[in-house]
């Protein structure tokens, strides 16, 4: 058996930050509210009416229509995490990242060229979702293999933080591209740029050499966390037989749906709340960009303190505070307080980003790191299911004129997920109970 190295090699950090770079491109989904704001009819116009100027050829959409491409992209993303995880586990992270980058680029270009609701669904929704799912499945498992379990939360947070942080630059860049080159020009430009970055960064992803053993945690940390981390590597066939697998799916759905609701509506939310403040009304994209910063910070921060206080405690802490903000959101928006809106939205983004750091770490803790690509791809179904809330919210807004009931629904779901997180315990194989060396068949 190989001995553990004293410290992780430099290549481990290269793989980690290459993964961050890839996710900084795939995260265009989190800036969707910038495009949505331009697809909805402004005052004096109606859905179905033709646009003019740089956006000639496009027509204005209803709120539900403007959300469908976003929702479909999320569901397809989640579904393609499964084959994406299999590609990563079998062929390596380079293949998955390259294929994902090409599909995302193709999807953005198709959406830009078709100039229609159908084009958005096919291009951004289907092709973009496929690219994101396959590409996103590549970097996290590759990076995790280089580090011990005591660093798992931090490393996952750094890699997926890129996806959350993408809105920091994509939101203002998207607004600028739309203003100067139109909706089509923005999609095509970003599609080409993302393909280049993802494919190049993807070549830096690599697994550790055969026999590599990462440095372990200090003895005290190892002893305190032994009970919460599996000693075996579960296969998917073993994993899906456990109640914990389905609990993780529900927890993923619960912590994701609230953030996705805010992400889909961030720009219109600020535009409405700050309608009387000229600067914010003209720069409503700022809430999406700010959300991206907090989203990324939440992934890294939550990953870091979950390594200290435990995954479940971190999930409860984030979830309780965020649910309070969701229940208060309608009142905050009616108050017109920009400060309170940024505070509540920031907490929602932090909780959402934290969930995307916690759930893969939960999955590795419960079912091992060896098959994390495919196993996490299956758990990721929960993230795709979460898109039903922003989609339902679109219909609620079309029917009632506000998102109030959508926020109440979202808060209730998050509370239910927090309760589940307090009940769930990691699964233990019979062989582990008896201390046998047997592991599930691979």
C-alpha cells in the first residue's frame, strides 16, 4: 500500500483552479435574469410584440416563457450530470470538460442565430444544459481525489465557487453585449469565448497517479470525523438502495430551489424594488452580479466551516437563516428598502451556494470518493428538480402580478429540507459494522 505524501503536490492546486476556471464559464446560467429582463416587454409593450433595433427578429415573451429556457437548462443540466459523471469516472476529466465546452458553445450560438423562444429552448435549454451537465461533472471529482477528507469541503467549495461566481462578470458583460450587439450578439460572443476557455482549462484536469495517497488530517481531526465519513467506496447500485440517497436528493432540491428562484428574478426584483432610484433602476443587473459574488463566497465559506462544524450543522445554519429571509422577501420588496433587499438576497445566495458545496461533500462522506463522479451525478437530480419552483413562480407572477406566494412556497420547502438534514445519518454497510475489510463490488 502506498504511503501518504507529506503535502499535496502543486498539480493538485492546478487541477483545482482549472476546475474553477471551467465553472466560471459554465455559470452563465446564474446570470439568466439579465437576459430575462430584456426578453420581457417593457411598459407600453406586450408579449408577442416584435422587438426593434439591435434585437430585430426577436419578440417579447411572457414571464413563464422567459423562464422556460432557464428551467429546461437546469433540468437537462441535472440529467446530464449522470452521463457526465460516468464519462469522468471512465475516460477522465479532460474528455468531459472538452465535450461540455463544445456543447455549451453550440447551444449559445444556436440561441443567438434562431432569435426565438424555440431557439432559446433548443439552444440554451437543451444544448446548453447538456454542455453544463457534462462539463460540470468533470472538475470536482478530479480535484477531490488529490486531497484528504478533512479538506473535502474547502476543495469542493473552491471548484464549484467558480460556477457561482460567474454572474459577477457575466451579468455586467451580458448587459453591455446586449446593449451594444443585441441579444443574439451576446449569446454568440459568449458561446465562442466559453468554448475556448473551457477546452483549454480542461486539458489541465488530471487524476492523481496510481497509488497516490493524499496527506491525512491531524490525529484529533481524524478521530472526531471518523463517524461521519464512510470507510468504503459505494457503487451506484448499492447507493440507490439506501434511504440516505433519496434524502440527499430532497435536501439538494430544498436548498437549491430557493436560490434558483432568486437567481431567475434578481434583475427584475431590483428593478421593481428600486423603481424610484434612478441609478439602481438603470443598473438592475447589479443584484445578479452581487449575488454571484455571495454565491461563490457561500460555496467556499460553507465548505470551509462545514469541515469544522460538520455538514449537517452547516446545512441547518444556512437553511434556517435563509428561510426567514424568504418569508420576509415580499414585505422587503414592498418596503422599497434596497439595503434589506441586498441583505436578504445575499443570504439566499449564500445558502444556495453553500448547498452546492455541502451536497457533493455529503455524497463523498456517505458513499466515498472513488465513484463520486457517477454517484454525485445521480444525487444531482435533486438540483434539477429544484427548477420546478422558479417555473411555478413564473405562472404565479403571470396570474397574481407578484412573486409573494412563490417566496412563501420556497420558504416552506427549505424548512422541510432542514428537518430532513437533522434526521439523516450516513449509511453503514454490514461489512463496515463488523469491521471486515470487504468493500462493495466495483
